[in-house]
């Protein structure tokens, strides 16, 4: 089946389209980036939840993230790509999300490595992932960086401050314990739920404070 993005892009048509777009289309579109930090489960779970909600996704998976997927999960990189509506290569600058005139609702990088954070904070758009993030900043769209590193050095903290000043939301992968999470999946859902909150997408992935 032909689609508007058919130059090697992954197209998943088995989705229920219930998401609502703020950009004039019938359905929402969110960019999901998975970079080369530990915690790729966050990005994978985010793709699953967005698909369940009928929200279309553009996936950028870095080469390092592909390696970590095979270390930390039972997924293959190809299986993760199939969770998205469209997926792109790391240097695929012809992808629609590389242009500000292509409208999406926002972008989440989960996890966001310190290398990716540094590039975004300092305006280095040498990959599709960092270019798509830069587009979100310049177009004043939501950009959520789920940073995953510990401990942090001064450069990491300064880059977070730069990215925040530029318009990004910094969401460290630090789940709360007040809901008494019991499983790894519970912890992952807390952070994915918080990312969805920042995107303005309703969810019940975690127990909220009462």
C-alpha cells in the first residue's frame, strides 16, 4: 500500500485512529526519538501507548540505540521500528520531520543521552534526531527530553539549562515512589505517563497524587 512517505519508511497501518490533532489533520502526529542511553524501554513503551491511542508516530532510532535495544530488551531494532507509523534512518534528512513546515504536535526523546542533549542545547543538527529537535525549538513546539544519566557533571547540568532556556522540557528519568510501583513496567509507565502529560495527552498510566 502506497503512502505519502514511501521512500524506505516503515508504515504500520494496523492502528486505531482516535488521536486528535491540533495542526489541522484528523489525527495527531508525534515524533519519538530513541537515543543511545540506557533506558530504551521508555521509548519503546511510549510508542506502544501512542499506537494504542491511535496517535501516529515518527520514529528516529540512533545506531547506538539499536545496539542497546538488543542488550536491554527482547526486541530487535526492526521490531521496534514496526511499532511506529513511520521510521527513518539516522541521516535521513529528507524526512518530513526535518522541515518546520511539516506540522506535528511535539517530540519526545526517550531516553535522551548526554551526547544528544549536548547537540540539541548547542544547536548542532548533524543527525535527523537533533535536526527534528531543533525544528521543534524553532517552531516553538513541545520538545521533551527524558534525560538518562547519573551522576551528572557540570557540563550535563549546563546543557540541560541551555535546552530549557531554548524551550525544551527536561524530564529526567526519575520516577516517583508514592504510588508504590512494584514492577519494572510500573516504573516505566510512570515516566511515560509524565511525558504524555507534558504533551497534553490524557492517560492513566500511573497513580496520581490525591
